[in-house]
């Protein structure tokens, strides 16, 4: 085996991934023990041991995936604790301080911002008192997994602190780094434009929080996000600069000084995965030069990946880790095939080919501009990073030289911003659905195989059967990673999305059509862009074929109105009583007049075979809706998807329910019968009467509710549902609720 470290990394990473997907620690143990015995036997007898070493690492990955984090505070969740800790990181976020501390275990602490400054706390010993909690997981399918992200940083619990008593400095290096960054920002604030300073801080320290929303959107649109996060590119440029400056020094002294500066820079950048990767690789490169040994890019990057995963296995699932190592592995495979003259552009092209589908999968956008903007963008970054570090030194040593150097940095930052803006205007970034995971895996396997020496050797020997066999095995391996492995996923027939205090149901038909009934909404927040659009793109939805708004209250319609501004909504349906507001509706939903459909009682819409909507209330011919009594005119509709019946009640009150029951009379039970009831008005005590529940006779009730001041869901409503043995699921407690009809009945899953 020519590059065993790369194979070791793959097996260890596969073990971590398998444990995450299937919770197979016991299987890992059963694999680890015999593999360890066989490995020891082969080593003692000097026989071939690679297969057993790989099996050992696969089992070790399964065991290590969930066992590396300390669990000292597992028994204190929900309780108030008092503990001593050392502050590793501190930053101001809004009106609170976020601290990363090392106490009984590594903790993320949220502390109200008071008289204490973030840079003053960093590196100090503190005494904290607060409530321990486990971070909340994703509330909707495909949403950001915050607990997994924190695990990648070695954090299992969060502490909401009530008090923080600061003590002496115990970590002088951490404190020096924090004070140095604070002084750097304060020195340059009068000399640089705020946007230039924010961009420079993002490039030097990875502080993207300083970027405005418009800046970050432009950088993302241009495909240059990696320039605003401290990456291996930055460390590599700094290493090359230090080597050039110290070229006349003794090689050992040069290596020692370079690595010392680089590791301090790692402190400034909070040791992100890409920085750790670069530091390990630079250290190995320096050692190779001192010992006059060959430097293998693939083996050294695999060694860095193994080290990171050993320290924090959950890093495997962070976007930074994945994209950083995907880029360097692509480079390692492609560089040997390129001629010297084509190496620069060929490397860019190879990296973009590997990263493009990965970025689409992770972030749901494709930036054509990245192919054109990366070479000039990297050139400007190569000037800005050394200049920024020079400014960092001048802010401490020589204030007189600061203004001219700051003017040069401002010019370069403005040039980079102009380049990004021009590229975004010409090409832009297109939103896209996450490509299927099997396709993504097969594409990467195909790309790496075609870039390997083995492929070209077999091609020269015309060993086409071997090539076809490898590609077939790659396709079969990729096909194993179907969306069904990632439970719960968003491909259920009906998903009651968690939109906080609001209603939202996504229905996916067997024929591939997508219906959205209400979309939540909140003043001061764009739920359409922040929640609905990411959910739809993550779960393979390219368009909404029919959106239905039950009534025009903010917590029902606003999310769909926001979604329609940047996502295809083909048709919008609402109650015919809103005809007088047609112009306003068309304006808010960015729809042509022919895209509007009016509904009223008695209508039945056939979406496709086995999927239809029945409008049960309100009746036709009603007068213009009274804003004070809009709830009584909420659409009441029953959705049927392959014999799964869902009754959507919007904000209908008891008076409206009585009107419905009177209209249908003896046929009410047949008209309202359902498997799943969306409890009216978020579980209000003024809805869900006994008679209405008896007529509907649901097996399952979903309460779409968030944190609120109205007392929803009311205890009286919960009691009525429990008396009738109706299973209750609430978005507040369970996150999104996913429902399918199976051969055995109804399958219900929830995110939390």
C-alpha cells in the first residue's frame, strides 16, 4: 500500500459516519476486537497486515465517534450549577457575551453583557453560576444541526450563566491574542472604511460576524466565502512569506520561528479545521525539509485529518472540515497529472469541479462566478493577508507607519469588494436543491479515481474491465447512502413544519407535486427566506405547485409571501371573500392574476390520482371579510393523500365549528372524518369543541404552536384531546412532525 495514511483516514472516517447514521457502537466493538487480535498476530509473524489494520480503524471509528466528549455534567442538565473554569474564547454577540470555557468539561456559556468586555475575560479564571442544558437539535428536516456543530468543537453542554466572577489570568497566550485583535480593530477603525475593516478582520481572523448581511451575501454569491474564513490558503501564504524573509537563517531556526508565528496565528484564528489542517501540513513540510525527505501532499493531509478526527470526531460533519479536505485531496490527486505550466489553472479547475456539487449540497447554491473570480480573488488575498499581518504588528510597534499601510489595505479591500460585486452582478449565485447524496458520493469517487495513477495505468494497458468494475463498485457503494438512512428526513407525505407560532403544512404527492398550506410568519423576521426556502431546497423541492393561504393573518400567510419573492410558487389559493383585496395580494405574493385561485365551500380540487382537496368552510357569497372576525372565515379543508386524510382547521373558533356542524348535520362525521387533525388556532381554548372532535374522530392531533404569550396550547384543549385517546404532537415540544401512510397504518416521526 503506497499511501496507507489516506486509507487509514478513510476507514476511521467511515467508522465515525456509520456510528452517526446507525448507532452501531456494539458492532464496532465486535469488529475491533478480532481485527486487533489478527493485526497483532500478523505483526508478530511479519505477515501482510493491511486488511486487519483497516478493519481495526473502522471499528475504532465506530467506538470513538460518541465516546470522546467528557460527560461530567450529564447528570446536571436542567439544574443550576456553580463551577470554576478558564475562558478560552470570548466575543460579543448582540446583547450577550458568548464564552467558550474549560471547566468540568468544555462548555459554551451565554452571559448577559454588562460592564465586562470580551477581551478582558479571555484567558482568565472565572467562577460561573447558571443552568446547564443540552443544545437543541434541528427543528425541521435538513436544518442546521447545532449540537453536532458544537460536538465538533468539543462541546456537549451549554450554560446560561446568571453571574460570572472573574479572577486572575491563567492563559496568557489566549489573553494576548484577544487583546491584540481588540487593539488592531481599535487602531484601524479611524483609518479604514467600516466595510473594509470588516472584510479585513474576516480574512485575517475568520470573524465573519463583522460582515454586514449585504457583504456576506455578495461574497457567497461570488463563490469566495473561503477568503473570508481563515483557511489553509492564508496559512500557506504566511508560511511562504516567512520562508522568504528568513531564507538566510539556519534551517532549524527558520523552521522554529516560522512554526511559532504560525501557531500564534492559529490562536488568533481560533484553530478552525482548515487552520489545523494547514498547521499540521506545514509542520510536516518543515520536518521533511530538515530531514531531506520527500513531501507527499496526500499522506500529510490524511495525517492532519486523522489528528483532527481523533481530537473531535464530530468535525467530520462540519462544512469547514469537509470542504477544506475535499479541496486539498483534489489537489493531491490532480497535481501529479498536470504539467508545470498548467498546474496553477488546472488546480483551480480541479478544486472547483470537486467543490461545486459539495457546496450545492451543503449550502444550496451554485456560483458560476467562482470559476472566474477565484484567481484574481486569491491574488488580492495574497497581498491583503501579509499586509494585514503587517498592520497587526504596526498597531503595536509603530503608529507612524500605520496610516499609509492602512490606506493601501483599504484600497485592496475596496478592490476585492468591487471584484466580488461585479462578479455577482454578471453571474450571481443560483439557488439549487441539494443534489442526491448517492450522486454526490459517486461524483467524488469518480473524480478521484479518474485522477489517480491507477486509472491512467489501467487505461494505458487497456484494462477496461477493471475500470468498469471499479466504477460499478463505486456506484453500488454510493447507492447505499439513500435519503432513508438519515431519519427523520423531509420526504414524508406530510410534514407539519415548525415555524414557531404559526401554521405550515408541506404535502408531497406520489407524483412529485408539492403543496404548501400556510407558511407561518412573524413581524421582524423573514421566515420565507430563513426557514421555508432552506427546508424546501434541502429536501429536493424545486417549486411549490400550489400554495394555500387559509386567511391573511401574519402567522399564516407572511411566510409564503416572503417565499414567493425568491422561490417558484406556481399558484396561490385563498378564500373567495378576499377578491376585494386582489391587487394587494398579487403585489405581496409576486404573482400574475392567472396564478390566483379562489376557494369556497363545496369545491373539490383533484391534484392527481389519489390526491385531492375538499373545501368544507366558509360558504360562497360571503361579504368582504371583517378584519376583527377573520378567524371565522378561515379555510377549513381536508387533504387526502393515498388514503391519509388530514383536516386543516386554521384558526377556526368554536362558533365557526358550530356553523360547520350545523351545515353538514347528520353527514358531519363523514365530511370531517380524518386521520390527522391540525388543532385549530394553535390549541386555543376557544377552539376544538367536544362535538367537533367527535365528528372528526382523528387518531392523531398536531398542534402548530411556538413560544407565545397567549397560553397556547390551552390545558383545556389538551385535556379534551387526551380524554378521547387522541395522540398529541406539538411543534413546540417535538419540532417538525412527519407523517406517512404505510401498509401497517400511520407512521409518525418527529425531529426532537
